[in-house]
């Protein structure tokens, strides 16, 4: 290994795993993309979902939202009962980068916002998750990114130094928070760009 970086932490959804509620709701709304997007922007919102990532039970969140939007109760319930249908394929090119870094001797971790209820199913579905030295899931900690607390907990749990750890995430707000804590942070856009960014930091990885 080159330079001072000794560890790399990956976000999961949007970086290694194609998680998207649209995989499910396109089945439920059919060709009506406008109605689907309205539902995901105004009813089952990202903010609502983030509470599950921080540890809220799905049953509680679904019941409360269905009471507020009784006309959408069936669609809201599907967010829980058919959650697995929101999972797509793994992003093979990014998984390949993770494996290349691991083979080069870097310590490899995952740090992701994910419900503690749904992660066991996710772990069974994607075998590459067993290749990480450690995984920190927000739902198990009770706080999610971009709260600095989860980054500090992650560092303490695995005995890492932020300046020696690269953090990769697709959300700019999470990148900003990680940078504030002291991580070397990279915003993920494409696998090729990620390879270039890692090489620029001096990590041992091919150009792809």
C-alpha cells in the first residue's frame, strides 16, 4: 500500500447496491410515473424513510402515515411488506473496486444508512457483504448519516483514524459531514471516476 491511507469505507445503497423504491412502485403505479413520483415526494418521502434507517420500527411508521393518508394506505403498507422488491442488482463494477482494494491490503468496511429490520434480508441477498472486515448500519446504532455521531461511532468501533480512512458515498451531505469529522471523503458518481479519485489519493488500484 502507498501513502497514509489504510482503510476504505463504502456506503451501500447507490454505491454497491441498487436500492430504489421505484423498483417496487413502478409495478404498483404502472405507466403513471407522475403519480408515482408524487407519492414518493409527498407521502413515502426520503425523510420518512430516514427514520427507519435511524431505528424506527416499520410497523410504527407505516401505521402513522397510513392514518394521515388513508386513501394511500395500501401503497404505504407495500413499503414494508414488499420492501425486498426495492432491491436491484449489485453494482458489479464498484464491487470489483472493493475487492481490488481488499486484495491490495486495505482494510475494507461498509458504513451505510439502513434499517436494522431489513438489513438481515439484504445481507443474505448480496454475498459480497461477507467480504467486509466490518459493517456499520445506522439502524443498529440509532443515528444515521449525515449526523457526525455515526462517523465517530464507526471510527471508535473499528479502531480507525479518520485521516487514514477513505469514505465513499453518493450523497454530498454525507461527504461534507465525513470531511468535517476528518475522513478523506470521495463522492461517488461512476466506477471509472471512483478509480481515478482513488489513484489520485495514491491508493494501489488499476485504471480499470
